[in-house]
C-alpha cells in the first residue's frame, strides 16, 4: 500500500517535472520560425497553388480569393508570381504537380489535398527543402507542413446532427446525405454526427447516400429514396450543395418539406427562404485560400505560424440568413455566399493559440 | 539457318512493321516532349531527376500495359482503376502487419491474378461483353477496396517506400523489368497466341490456337499488372487510399489508344501503349514548366492527344498514296 502510493507520488513528481520542462521548452520553440522555414528565401516569393480540381464552383470562388490576395501581396512587393496547377481530381496527378513545383523551386505551396494520405511523402520533401507548405480545406495526415488550416469537420457533423434532432423533437425517421465515400472530410463529418445520433435512439436512419457535393446527383439520390420511404421527418445533409438537391427532390415530388441541415450554398439559402424551411447551415469559407496564401507569406517572412489554425464555424439560421442573402448577387448562382474577410481577421486567426 | 527459321524471320519483320505503324510518329512526338522537358527543367538529366520522373510514370505505364494486353486480346477493362485501388489498400493494410512485405506483395499479386482471371472466365466462357463485365467488376472491386480501407490510411514500411520511391532510380529499373516480363510472356505459347486470339479468334481456333486460354490468361496478367501498379502507388505515397486509382481507368485507355492499340483486337503493340503513357505523363510536367494556366492544360491536352493520333495516321495515308 505504502509502496504503491510512493510510486504514485514519484510518478506525479516526474509528471510535474516533465510538464515544467515542456513549459520551459515551449517559448523557445515558439520564437523560432515556423515549420519547414529555413530563412534562406527572400521576397518577392513565388507561390504554388496545387489545386485538386478547378472545375467546381466552390473551387473557382476559392481560387478567386487566392488571386485577390496575391494581387494585394504583389502590391506590397512580397509576392512575384502565382503558379496554379489543376490535378483534375486525381491525387496521383497532384503529387506529380507538387513534384514539379519542388523542381522549379517555388517558395511556398498551398494545397487542398486530393487524398489525406497520398501527398504525404512529396509534401515532406517540399518541407525538407525549406518550402512553406500550407494545407487547407482537405487536410493531409502528415505533420511535415508549415500549417494546416480548416474548420472542425467533426464539430460540423455534430452541430448539424444536434440541430436536426432538436428540430424533429428527438424522434423520427431521417435520411443522411454524405459527400463521396472514402474522402476524409465526408467521413469526418459523418463521424462527428454519429455520437449525437447514437444518443438519440428514437431517431432512425432510413438510408444514407454518398454522392459528389453537387445538386444533381444529390437530387437524383434523394428522389429515388422518396419513392421507397413515404415517411421522412428530417434530412441530415452533410455539406456542399447536397441540401439544395434534397429540397428540389421533395419539391418535384410534391412532398412537404422537412427540417434540413446544410451549407452556405447560394441555391440552398435561396430555397430555404423561398420555401420557408426549418433549416440550419454553416460555412466552409472560401477565403481559406486567401488566408493560406497570407499565412505562407507570413511564415516565409520569418513570423511564427501555428501548426494548426482552427477556423470557427458560423451558424446560419433564420435570425441571420437575410444578411447572407443580401450579398447573394455578388456570388455565382451555384456558388457559396461566404462571409467578408480582411487582413485584420487573418492576423487574429494567426495570433490564436 | 533452316527453312522454317528463315520463313519465320521473313514473317517477323513485316509483322513488327505492321505493329509499329502508328507508334512511329508517336515516338517522335514523345522524344520531342522529353527534350523540351529536359530543356525547361535541366534537373531531369540527373539520377534524382530520372528517379522522380520514373516514379510518376511507372504506375501509368503499368496500367497502360494492363489495358493494352486486353485490347490486343480483343477485350477492354473498365476495372483497371478499381484494381489499382485494391492493390494499394491490400498493400497498405498487410505489409506493416504480421504478413510482412513479402506476404503483402503475394496477396496483392494473388488478388490481381484472381480477380483478373475471374473476369476473363466470365467474359470468355460465358460470352458476356467485356465492357459490361469489367464495369460490374469495377463496382465490386472498388467496393471491396472501400471495405478493406474505408478511408485513406494504412502504412507501408518506410524502407520499402524509400527503396521504390526514394532518390534512386529504382522505378526506372522496374519499367525495364516490366518490359522484360512482357517479352517473356510473349514468348510463352499462350502469350504467342495473344495477337491471333485477339485479331481473328475463329481463324486462330481453327489453326489450333488455344484461344480461350490465351484470352483468360491475358485478363489474369492484366489484373496482376493493375494491382502491382497499386502496390507501387501505395509505396510511393507511403499509405493506402481506397479511391486512389479512379483516374487510371480512362488514362490507361487513352494511353493505349494514343499508342495505336486498336479496340478490335490484335492491332498495335505494347511499345505504343508505353509511349502513349509516357506522353500523357511528361505532358503534365511540360505544361507546368511552360507556365500554362489550368484551363489551357485541358485544351492543350486535347490538342496534343488529337495531334499524336492524327500525325501518324496522316503520314501513313501519304505513304499509302
């Protein structure tokens, strides 16, 4: 008895000691440059933007924010050139293009990963060569990057599920609409929703779908499910334009709309308003691209950049949907209405620990 | 030299010339692109440069061969991409476990041979259209890959990744090894029957060629090449991804067609498919170094593909006139 409490005491002491050691070590680490940065690269910098797929509207809008940010940084003499590649959805091509960026010695690579694992090794190579690597939206598993920037996908799923469970009064039959199978973001959002759904055994999942984050495939999938299920109480849609597809499917089949979750897709927000839906949405901001560009230049300029920057998820509900819709005409009809951003916001996000 | 040997030699070169038709012009285009790439990026002409480029090219080279074998045998496969994914996830889930690298590699090969042969048996013995059977197979195999690894993950031992996709040009040697493997395969009785079985199965059957066996074996070898390409992709990336192969289905067909391999069987040669895959791969890098914006990539890609197919066609017509 005595012996075990003694060993517990010594373990506690050891823990305290290690904790102190970590505290002492921390500030010196923070003062050093960000990861991957060697300090041998001078402005103006060349930025490589390794896009996974340039065609979807969300991507085009994101690229727009990157180009705008690059123009801004060019004016300040910090950036000389933006190099853009498009992997056309193929993770293998993306790896090849990142390799070309390394070969042509760009100063920074910003990327949305086509696979959470596949680009790991080529990114580590870039990092080892002193190239600032900023990964946003679809993240890689490796830590050999300067920074990762994203919202919390698990929280996304959990918040959406909470809204829907409340909206249907804690019981009922629902459909779950997921993004493509085998994609980390899609999987993470679904995993985040799981504990909430588990905690509410009276909520039954009738069916789940896996489609691209576009209106047409989602509408088709939901239409098929409508024939099979006469009673549906809610739709847990986990992103993109899936929600708009579901609302359109209900509408075309003449079914009464049910509570639904979603994202800041303009089409969905407009349908929500027009059909007076009971709905909830959040936002994966397109300015993550602009922010990644800004963070890359900050890191190259010797500033510290946190290894992970968590972007808060806003809530769009009936109280503030009008604010989003007021700006709708500034965005493409099939685009996403993102919140405004400026350098002050970026500095605040980078300063958060 | 006896009479039979000289007769077979007399037949050999015209047959080779026939197979090279279409590939000749392509080889010039490929050489031009390689030279342009080396000019834009001199680092290509180093051991490390060759190593990295060969690593990009090898998986596409292997799947293009996998597709070309079937097309030579009068078939086609829409399951190539799914087979690559399957090979990648099997490798990434077994090699770091108790089976080890050898056991994992064996499983990858067995899966490739097995699934390929199964497709072959269904197509050849049941007489179902290859395009339908392999489309169905792509769903089944793709689903199996997602069952084995529902999301990207798994690991490949670091030493294997470093060996196959490090700074040494091992991938370039593997390309040569695969070509030697292909030549050996063609020297076997069933390999020898491949062209005959593809071009005119009825005549080949009457001439005593084991048509069914040759075609089923072609499907099995094709599956083997595709899953092994998956193994290499897994090693290159250090992990598995259940949808990593998707783009390979179309790219393998594009490479084979670029290389002059016909859809109707027995037309074309493997060297054409290899050259086609090399062009597709080097094109990505050349366009990057030329600084083309992504939209121009799509257009340039289309133009180059049309050009590479049209040039040999035109020159062949002029020769014929």
